[in-house]
């Protein structure tokens, strides 16, 4: 482990640890009232659970960091098939939560397969396109993994989970643009995809009966939420109130008023509003800057990779994290519909936390392989 630690990206490691610790503290602050008043459990309930999720993530890190990226790729095929089967079975026996059948309820913990499939897909695409980089001249070979991903996206969409579907589809699309496919196939596929998107938008907004459920359509009515505070604008309007209460320096850690059942489950999708209310806009901006630094380090590691797989893995993880940040923050600020997307490092949740740690471990493994490659090159000279 000491030899591996030598090649880890220390700035990325330190920054992510700090963000996870901030998130753990804020999960406790944002959840204690809801835990006690709504669910009659200990105020420390979600804090303890999140701590256990982080501990489980540490074991995932220690396990994965010792495996090379090629091994990830070999296992990705089987894991993706298991994920597809899990998503299909979920629609039959899964437990509805927040009107979506997205979780397997095991009693002591709930597992969300759609979170795991995002990271698995990044590995699958990176491995497939790297392994076949000299054979991507036919439509079938070039688009086979995209067809598999389309099946996954369809299964997530009918749960229904619009936010995860958007993240998954955009993530796959951007990775597809980055891989070494001949321009004709790439551009025609992109134009076809844009045509499908335009058709879907016309179906949603151009006719009275779209493909989305009524509760999903309501989310597109996101402008001026405080005019609808007693209806569907309640969540975003209370986010506004929380952030306005915080001002520049905040009302103090633990002193939020909006967590007193004004915001539903403020320790998940809406935790950034509580952070700003308690710690202020300045702290909120600092967290966003830390996010930007994390993304910069991930992209830098990917750029330094000596092979396509390492580059695609890092770029895929950067897209994965960026989309969660952007969609969550734009949603609570009323700049796009709320889609139930967790905020990286901050939001409570076992599946997402473990998957995020796994994704960051993949990046660190690429950093380790980069360091070893450079060391071999220096010795060769």
C-alpha cells in the first residue's frame, strides 16, 4: 500500500476527504430534526448511517486501488449484465419510494441499482472502446455498447427516474463523442440522437399527452416557485428562503430554520440550501470552488494517461460528478426542474456515496498507473 500511496494524486485525495467530512457534518446538522420529529429515531440516525457508508467506501477504495484498470474492464461486462438484470427485476419486485421504483429495500439498507450502473458503464465504455480502438470501422462494432446503454437508460426511465436518466444519457453521449470512432459514424449517430431528442420534446410539450407522468410534467413548471408555495413550488421556494436567511456568513452551524420540516428530507437533494443557510454564501462558494478543483485534478490525471482507457475513465468520472453538481445546484436555484439528483460529497445516501468513492478510486488508480509508467520511462533513460 505504501508503494501505491506514493503515486496517488495527493491534492485530489486531500480535497475529496475534506469534502466528505464537510458532508458528514452537514448530514447530521440537516437531518437531526427530521430524524427525531418525522421518523421518531435518534437525531444521530442519518449521521451514523452516513459514517458507515463512508467506512464501507473506504473498504471499496482499499480493494479497488490494488486492481489495475484492465481488470476493472474485464469485470465490467459481468457487472453490467447483473445491473441490467437488477434494473429489470426491480420493476417487478422493487419498493416504491418518492413515487419511483428505484430501490431494493433490504430492511436495514436500500440499494439503488441505477447509481451503480453509472460507474459500471463508464468502465465498460472505456474498456470496450480501448480494446477495439483499431476495429471501430463498422456501425455494429462502434454502436454495440451504445445499444446496451440505451437498454439501461430505458429501464431507468420507466422506474420512473428522469434525473438519473438525463445524467446517464448525457454521460454516455459525451463519452461517445470522446472515443476514437470514424467521423462519419460519430456525426450521423449524433444527428440521429438529436432527432430523437427533438421528437421526445415535441411529444412532451407539443401535444396534450406526452410520454412523461403528470408529476414529472409538474417539474417543468419551475419558474417563480414562490407563487406556488402551497403546491409544487414548495421545495424550491423554501430553498430560496434558506439561502436568503444565510446571507454571506450564515446563521451558524445547526441553526437552520428551514430544516424544521419546511424542506422535505433536507439532508438529501436540498442539503446545499441548508449549508448556505447555516454557513453562508461564502462557504457555499468555497465548496463550489473545491468542486471545480476536484474536476480539474481528475481531467489533469486523464490528460496525463498513457492510454485511451485511462483517459476515458477519468473524463467519464469528471462528467459523472459534474452532471450531479450542475443538475442539483441548478434545480435548487430554480434554473431547471428539480429531478431528485444528490449533491456529490454532501447528500446523504449509501448507494451514491459508495459509487462516488468507487469512481474517485478509479481516477486514483489511473494516477498510480501514470506514476509507474513515468518511473519506468525515467529508468529506461
